[in-house]
C-alpha cells in the first residue's frame, strides 16, 4: 500500500512537471507533429486491420447466434453497430493501442534515462519531462480519437462485408437497415470522449514508467511491460467509471 | 572559477564525500582522479547540481549553487556544458540537430544563425561531414566529439566531462584530451574532468585533485604528480606496469645524474 501511494505521488509530481507551459513553443509543435506521426499515424494500419476483421467476426457471430425467427435480421446490424460504437472502437482498441504505443513510449523514455540523455537535457536547463512527455500526451489526445473514428468506420465496413457472405442468414439490406435503426449520435461522442481519457492514461502512465527507470536494458524491458499492464488496468477502470457517469 | 567548500554527501548513513574543498580554475583543465568508487562521480554530480550535498558550498564565480532555487539553477545550467561518459547524444536526432538542440531551446538567434553556429562547432571538432548522420551511424570517438560540439554550442563558461575517454582507443583518447584542453584555453572555460585515465592526467592535468574514499588526498598538477610522495596517490598512479617503468627509468636517470655529479 505504501509503495502504491509512493508511486502515485511520483506520478502526480511528474505530471505536474510535465504539464507546464513549454520553454519553446516552436520546439513543442515540432515534437508534437513528430509524436502524432510516430505514435498515432503509424498505428493507423493496425487499427484498420483489426477493426475490419473484428467487425466481420462480430457480425458473423451475432448472425449465427440469432437463430430465433422472432428476432428480426436487422438486429445483427444494429447489435454490431452498438458493440463497435460503444465498446470495441474505444475501449478494446485503446487496450490494443496501450500495448503498442505504451510499450513504445516506456521503452523510448526508459532508454533515454539509462543512456543519460535525460540527464543531458536537465544539465542544459531543459525541463525534460515537459519536453518529452507533454507532446506525447497532447499528440495522443489529439490523434487517438481520430483512430477511434477510423476504427468505427472500418469495423462497420467489416460487418457490411460479412453481410454479403452466404450462409450467415443476413442480407446487406437488413444489415444496413439495422445499422441505421434507432441510431443515437451521443454514442459516437461517448466513444470519442472515452478515447481522449484513455489517450491521457496511455501516454502519462507509459511516460511515468519510462521516466523512472533505474538500471539498464533489463529494467527498460520491465518498465515497458509494467506500463502496458498498468495502463490496461486503468483503461478498464476508467471504462467502468465513464460508462456509469455518461450512460446511466 | 568554481570553488567547493566542505562538501559532505551521505547515502543511507554511508558518507561518500567527506568534507571536500577544492578550487577549479578558469582556463585550465581541472581533473578529479581516483579509483572506481572513490566518490568522483558523486562529487561531479553535486557540482553540477544533479545531487544536493548534505552540507557545504558550491560557488560558481561567487554564486552558491546549493542555495539556488529551480529557476536560478536552470539559468546557471545554461552556462554549463557537459560531456557524458556515454556521450548521451539524442538517438532520434542527427548529429547537427543534436548540436543545434541547446541553441533551439535557448538562443534567440534566427534558424540560419543557429545552424551556422552548430556547423561552426562541428567544424571545430572536425566533424563537418557527419552532420546528417545519426548517433548510431558514427564511431565512439566521433560521438564524443559530437557531444563536445553540443556542449560548447552555447559558449558555456563551465565544461564538465565524465570519463571522456572511456571506451576509446589510446590514440582517439589523446585526440579527445587535446580537443578538450584546446577548447578550454581558447574559450577560457572552467573545465572539470572526472577520469581515472593516467594518460589524460599526464597530458592535460593543469590542476589535479586526487580523491580516495571520499577524502581529498592530494592536489597538484601533471608535473608534480609523478614526483609526489603521497603513498595513496603513488599506489593509484603506479598501479600500471607502464607508469611503474616510467618511474623506474626516471629514478635511474636521476641516480646516473647524481653519480656523474659526484
């Protein structure tokens, strides 16, 4: 318990140091663009691939599980849409991104720590936490919602593709009707708001673990794993809290 | 000039620096020597403010680092350059970008002027051709030179070097030593070098401080170090065969001279 409180205190102090006005705005924007490209844009392909396949599988599985003639076929499209909008594209996708981006951030900052690159910045009088962490947090908070929108779009495309396959009992027309049935726009906003919070969780927790590495390559690897585990847990916890706050 | 007075630093009840006082002179290469674990790195980290001493003063031309607040310390740090043991170049930047980094962060010059200054610094360390390469694409010696170029980019008053020759062959080590010495004299910097390389001691030791188990044992220059009668210093210096033989030859020459005189 003591250790957990100590870590929480360290995390808060690091965020206090990181979330301040940048020393040089031009350098901040340069870093921000780099981070958006490296962490966000580079994750686009994996988001698209996963979303298409999962969207397809969700549609097929729902159609196979709805065998009652009393349930209309458009329910498949409707359920697929709700799953993708409400949970998959935001929470599940961010759990996947926590693995990819979180480990990347923790290992990058951790390596900088053990090779004295962070000390070099501090000696120059640069606020290393602000220079390294803030662009990552802002970059992810800006770009992860974009990835989530891509995920929603491609996930639904995957579902539509499944509706063309024979043997599932659904038709493209009924699927499309289901997609539009009782559509609540707020669910899209709900997903986007959740993803912004998740982006902060991924970037800040991974940065914390990387920034506080002590030792060598082995510890960098451990920090990377710890960052993914902790940010995944925090995403799930935030999911419960946000769902309770926003949907009930 | 940097003056340290009565520095004491302890870790978990173990005193690592025991009341150390010394002066590091301007325009000279000041060497801190001693065995591994003697407290050299802790001392240099205290001097540059990465650690705070338990007691004592660290005066940068009269300004006490130990009583500075964060913003004052940051201002002072802009007058410092540091060469780390592993060079600590930023992996994600090219050599030129590395040298430009402190200028980008703190200089009010235009981009052209900053780039010109960075290119000048690279030229000064004979690395003009390596500007577009990444640190992973250059040798250890080139990395050290690039780190020196970055350290001098803002024209610092104080230069700190932590084991500048570690991992380098003797010839490259000499090159780095000469470069640090030349730059120190040229820009009238106060340079503090943490080393246990005896070649550096004999080559550029304008002012040498020998530390043993956290205590300052001896202070002098490269001309005095060989003839010192301090036992701990002699044990450290003549630990290698080469320097033992150098001393034997010197002693034989001295005896021969005395014999001739008689």
